[in-house]
C-alpha cells in the first residue's frame, strides 16, 4: 500500500541527485544512503579483488 509512495519519493531523490549533480544524498535520521553518484561505485573493483583471492586459494 505504501510502495507507490516510496517509489515516488525514490524517483524524486534520484532526479534531484542527478539534476543537481549531488555526489551523495543521505537520510539524516537513519544514516541510509539514498543516492550516490555512479562514479563512486566500486563494486566491480571489489569483485575483481575477491575473485583474485578465490583463484589463488584454488591453486593452493
């Protein structure tokens, strides 16, 4: 029932973040990250490093 409201809020947050070029938008009350500039996403780098560790442990 509240999902449409949350979806609308999230769309507005993302729009403002992109339009005004914010790097991060954080919810002050909970500390939750609401928006992050994709250039700060290091997920692929982390997965690369994790996969290196898996490969090394398989050969040992």
